[in-house]
């Protein structure tokens, strides 16, 4: 898996959370990235170019991406652990400096500049309030 995809997903997810108050569902990475979110807003009506520009602006900031592990008790003071099973006691944190911090097991780049650019391929409704974004990176 290309570590650019999970890092780009973090940026896209954060922007969707801030702009549209979405809740992140699942993420998958094969040849392209897949992000599913829950939203009261019909995200098919959002201008894809608007989202790409917002994500690419963050990418262009050349932000350091730090990865580190914390004991669960300490990690829960820094990030939301609701989606992390209780049995996992060592939490891997991915911190896009000054932009986003969340638990994640996937590999990531060391700096957002490594991503270069995101391209959102499609947005589709896959449930009553669930939307799927397919995206790629350069």
C-alpha cells in the first residue's frame, strides 16, 4: 500500500469533519483510497474541485507527519479512541503537525509534500446517510 493514501485520507477526513460535520466510517486502501463517512448533508452535491483544492492546499504546506506509540491511558488524552478496540493497549498516533492527530495503524509519509496531489474520483451515496469517496494521489 502506498503510504500517501492514508495520509491523504486523514487530510480529506479532517476537512469533511470541519466543513460538513461528518463522522468517519471506514477507510480502505488498494490501488486507490476509499473513505466512507456519515453525513446529514448530501455530499454528492459538494463540488469535488472545492474539496480537492482544500486538501491540496494542506498538502502544499509541507507539514511534518509524526508517528508514535502511546499507552492507551495516555493516548486517550490526545485522541478519540472510540473506534480502537479495548484490547489494544499500545496506540499508534499519526500527527499531521498543526492540522490533525488521530490513531491509525497504517503506514504514512513523513511530510505532506510527499503526497504531491489528491484527485477525488467519485462521491456516491451508499446508504441513507453514508457516502463513499474514492480518491487517488500522485
